[in-house]
C-alpha cells in the first residue's frame, strides 16, 4: 500500500488589519491545498499563538464562494446580474473609464480607494504608485488610527513605547480600551505569562464585559467616552497620596506643577459621576498602580474611537508618566511601534511622482464625497471613476446610506478588486478576483510588536485570479505610465529595493531564510530614558493640539479637523462626545466580534457559526423599560438612519449603553442595511478620524414583521 505523502510547512505572516502581524507556520498539503495555520513558536512575540479565525484559514482560501473570474455588471447597479468577462477586456474597460473621467473633469475625477484588507507593503501600497503617476485624487486615510496615534504623539512625541514582550515581566498589566482576547490575542499570551510567573494583576478597562474583561482581576466598566475622566482621577490620586514620581516628573515632563493644579478638582468623586464607576473602584485602581512600579499600560484603539478619542489617549498615556512607571522594565506604556521600523517604501508608493497640489479626499467621508458634497470634494470635480482594493466601504464606512447611494450613481464607474462578492463588490460595475496572502509575495511589519516579517508566495492561486500588484502594473501599461519609476518590477524586486533603501542587510532570498527581523529597541530608547521625542526631550502634559507633528496629520489643504478649539490644555474629560438627549437616550458602540476582522471572515462557515446572527446587546433595566423580551426585534436609529435588530438582554452592558458586535455583511440584517447606517463621518478633532463607538440613538420595539 502506498503511504500518503507527508505535509510540509511554509512560513508567512498574517496579512490582516491587526497590530499583532503574527508569524505563521502554514501546513502545505500534497494536493496543493493548505491545512492548519499555527503561530510560529520561535517568534518571540507570536510565541506559537494565533487567533482561531486565522488558524482556520483553509476555510477562506478554499471557500466555494470565492471569486474566481472577472464579472461585469448587467442591468442596474446592485441588481445582482453579472456576465463573465476576460481579464484583458476587464482591464481595458477600467483604463477606458479612467481615461474618460480624466478627459471630462481632469485626473482628480479618478479616486483609487484602498485600506488595510492586506497590510502587505507591496500589495497594499502599490495603488499609490498608480495614483501619483497619473495625478489622481489623493486619499487622507482617517478610518482607523488617527485619534489614537495623534493622542499618543502629543504626549510622547513618537509612535513607540515599552516593548510589548515586557508585559511578561510586569507586576500589573493594564489593558485599556481593547478587547485583546478578540482582537490581539498575543497581548493575552504575555499577560497570562506575567500572571503565572509573577503573580501579576490584570486590570481591564472597557465599556462592556467582553472576553478580555472576563480575564481581569480588576474589571472597570465605564461609560463610553469617559476614559479621560478616569485618567485624571488616577493622576489626582498620585499627587494626593504621594505616589507620583516627582523626581521623574521634574526631569522628564513639561509642566508637572501645572498638571497637579489642574487636577486638584478632578478626583475620584468627580470622575465617578462622569464614568459611572464607583469611587472605591477608582481608589483601588489608583492604589494598585501607585504601589506597583512595574505597571504596564497596553493602550488600544477602541477607546479612542470617540469624538474625544485623541484627548482620551493623551490622558491615559499621561497616567504611567505621572507614576514614573517608565523607569522600570515591565512598566511604562505601549500603543504602537510604527515609528521604529524605518522602512522606505517610496518606490512602491511612487512617492517621487506625487504632485503636492493634487487634492486629498477624506477616506472616512466617502459617503459625502460620492454624493457630491462640495466641501468634502475640496472644491474639485466630482468623483466619476474608482478602483477599490483591500476594503469594503459599503459595509465598513460610516454614514452607510450615503456611501451606498454614492456607489449606486450611474455616472460613477467602480471597479472592485476582491476575494468575495462583498457589499461593495455587489454595487460595482466590474469585479476582479484577487489573490490571498499565501498566493503572492509580500512583506509586513507589526505595529503592535517589533518584527519585519516576510510573507513569500507558498501556494499557487487559481488560474484566473490576479494579485493587487498585477492589476496596478497592468493598468499602468494601459494608461501610459508603465515607464515611470517603480513600474515594471516584480514583488520580489520591490521588496529587495525596500530593504536596500531601509539599510537592512539582506535581500528577499536572505529574508526567506531568516523569516523575520526583530527591530526591537533597547530599554533606554523604548522607555524614553534618553528623553521623549519632542525637541526639549520632555513628555508634554500641555500638548500643542494643532502644531505638533503627527503620524497622519492632514495635508495643509484640509487643515485641522473637527472642534479642535475645544481640546483642553491639560489631560481632561473633553465634552465633545455625542451625548444622549431626550430623543436619543442610548449610547451605541459598534465593537469588533471575536470571529470577524472588520468585514473579513464574515463569509467563512466557522466564524459565522460561532458568531450566530447580528444582535443588539441591551441591559435588563432598559429592556424592562422598553417592554422587551429576549429575541424581540427593535428599531434603532438616529439622524443618520435606522435599522432593525434582534435584542440580547444581558448585564454585559451598562444601563443606557447598547453594543453591537460586528462587522456583519449588510445582507445579514433584516432590512439589508448594516450597523454603519448609524455611525457618523464628521471629522474628529484635531486631525480627523471616524468615531465608530460614539453614537446616540433611539430605540423602540418593532411591530413590523420579520421577513
């Protein structure tokens, strides 16, 4: 009897929009398919652990509904009628429509639109090379990081912090505003090690009892948008009780005396009234970090997705600074290492081709842009042609009704390059099938850790599927710019160029052998022992909200965003959130589901089975007031729109707070519209962003039948 051929393993990196960027061992089966994915045990951050949804990646790459051939719309937009079209004809059509738009209204009428469906530096960012070569409209990418990054840099001056592997050496791990069990599983790996080896306490701060809160020794469930108040009270306690590190403050910070005076009236009683926490909870937390030098603050994105999110991040970051936790290994704070890598992707992005007079369009305001808002269009022509890669704006973007209405315009040509027939693809004129990460070459760097990780091609894609890089190259040839710098090169050539420009002493082949490069900083640099990254080396308690360099500052043509004049001179609770009123008595947060990642994995059977169906969490007191029973259908809405959802009655949430975990496809909702019908796209101060977790809504029982 013939023995079955053994499996072998290849090495890659998770490409999805997650700070962990896990190093992967991928089972490659003899029949050309993939098996199980595992975390690389020899990567010191991944440490052999990955999330369950990525471990089941075979469900995704071999999914029967995966897009395999180019499709052209037949009939009305969104009607669901398609015809197959060859690749050459499809690419000719895109080029024809782009040239038509350019001839009518200039190159700015074309908007290449993308984001982080892959975090690979070649497959994600190459679309900008085409953008700059042709002079198409720019994209101000605001949808994810702006509030968090801005708030951090206002204090620390650079986007780096205490090595996240130090969590394992901590005596108190504070996980603030991120459901790490669902979204950054490796944070929990290192926190659990600290608990086991050192008896460390785990403190979790969030707005509902999610899976991470369940792991906490101290769980603080506060009202959405009140994190700044909690931070102020903790610092008040430090000054009051003598646990502030005054010697550290005098050496490393700009105005500790001014901060202490500012906080004199912002104690636990004041904060309790704002946050909904008990005074004793705040006092206990302040005492814990006051006596624990090795307190490590892992600050997430979730709590910054409020209209006061940048101020909240700055306030939370100020806490370990007041206590002097930065002095100690296993202490200090971390949000992102994005500034440490020094990777020069200028050739990939075509940076030298960019015309700085070309207009920028705000990614988060795609709804307003496509529906003709003159201010959102920056005074330029309407957008009449788009290519969309690596994102699903009809599902993931705020003000969903505007986004869908814009995509339905008959005078707008939209080509979507995708892996599945997403909500956006369903509204396209042309759909192009895309490779998945194991089917092309790319390189990644992990903002939530310190590794550059190679993702080489490990398996052949279906014959009729093409990579992002292929599409950009093919369009460049048809649009007459293929001779410009950066074009005509393979993915491997571009990766080698990136490494050379970045001073990395290896090429693609060398990195295949090494698998990753650890760019972790030494203790002094990571903990700012040599000074914070402002000109005077001081941490800024007094941020210059519109003058400081920021990682994603708006171009000068857009300027400061939102009500920036309302931001406080010191850390504070800033009252810019969308507060409740008589007509909108509930606050709604649209939190991430454990089995989905943005709109990815919402198509795989394992993830869908584990998540169930879209639902709205409501507290029993609110359910009783609204005369609701488990499973009842409610209508929830605000000035942006309304939709219907079944309710789950649970003490997981606070009274007055509603939580929906997603993102579910729009088609999974009762009326075919998704949760982002309710979220706003108004820019957040000071540098823009979308406040997905900051929505006031009304709610009523639905008497309409469920179809």
